[in-house]
C-alpha cells in the first residue's frame, strides 16, 4: 500500500470485488491477522512445534532411505523388505502423531490445517512413503 492509499480507497476497491474474490480476500486477511501473532508462541505451542519438526532419529531415517533406494532399484533382500515394512509402519505412526499435533496447533490458533501449515511453514518429513 502506498502512502497515498487511504483506508477509504481500499474499502472502495474491496466493494468492487466479486463475491468469490471477496471471500478469498477476507480469508487471507483473517489469516494475516492471526499470523501477526505467530511470532508470539505460548510454551504449549512451542512444545508442539518442536515435536512436529523433530523428525525421526537420524540413523532410522538414513536406514529407511537406504531401504527405499534398494527397493526402488530391486536390490532389496526379503529380510530387508521385512525391515522396510516395519519401518514404514513406524513412519506412518509418526506421521499420524504429527498430523494430530498440527491439528492441535490449528485448534489452538483457530485456523484450518492449510493455514496453520502456511503460517508455520510446516514441511513434510517423508517424501518416500
């Protein structure tokens, strides 16, 4: 917004929006309003975010990635395939817990899941699953 744009000018332009564009604009404004407090985290929110972003232990993630690569190149043994299936179950449980935590954070912030993911820049941890 330039220094010559007034709130009155902004409102006049908003009145020209279609209903769909207005709804989109309003949704973005509400998200922006809530994200302005994103830097102010409660201890609970901070704890939840840390758990969301923790990821699997490094060694387990490396083993999982190696087994995926072996599976994809068709060089995986039966024993390794069984190990991969067990690790996949662990990853799925981890991802479920992570989704529950994201949902909890969304409830605390009174935002939808897409908005909370955007506000806190939450990225997927397991592109291979």
